């Protein structure tokens, strides 16, 4: 099982507004170049939400459908794959108001279920997932800063990067 985390701070934004923006999966293909397509089957405030994703991965597409659990009062979004290319994939977006700013933590665990290829596939998938989240957050908010990521999006023109 591989763990992926991305931390960011969105300056001068209310956490509930950041929640509303990051939960708009249909915007991700325009925000993140790795995202080929998203299909939102049911969105918040529907009690049973789901979405399908296609990400560019190696020389093909990585596909999955996930159940999305939007907990707006807790400022948390949970997701878990219900069908797709991973053996298992799930995680959370957690938002926290920090004075005038919003702290963002994206955390996910995934497993392709192919131990012999984990050393090859896992690092690539981790990078693609991290970069997708980074592009989305920095694309949605001009005052977003990535924290402790090791990702450099500065050449992309898609937002600021903090070391």
C-alpha cells in the first residue's frame, strides 16, 4: 500500500469556500494536465455521490470510479474507489481554518495489487496523483502555496510554489 500526501495553504480564503471549490471535480480536466476526464454521477448535496476519473498514466489512462463522501460541516471529503484500475484506492481532503487562511491536507492510499510491479508503478502513480492535486489547488486559488511537496510547478504557470 502506497501513501500519498500533499499539504497546502490557501491565503485569505474561508475553509468552506475552499471546500466548495476543491469539490468541483468537473473542473479538474481544465486545471490539471494529467486529468483526461472526470464524470460526476452525483454531486454534493446528494447523499450518495460518485465520480469517474481518467488520468494520463505512463502511455495510457488510469481509470476508476469512486464513492465521494462530502462532509461540509467537518470540512472533509472522503473518497473510495468502487471500480477501476487500482486494487484499492481511497483517501481524504481535510480543510482547516487557520486564522485568515485555510490549510489543505490531501491524503490517499493506493495499491495496484501487483507486487512485482510496485517498484515501477507506485512512484509514477504517486507523482501523478500529487501533481494533479497540486495543479488543482494552485489553479483554483492564486494565493495557494504548496508545502513540503517536492513538486515544482513553477514552470507551468499554474500557481505559486512554496519550498
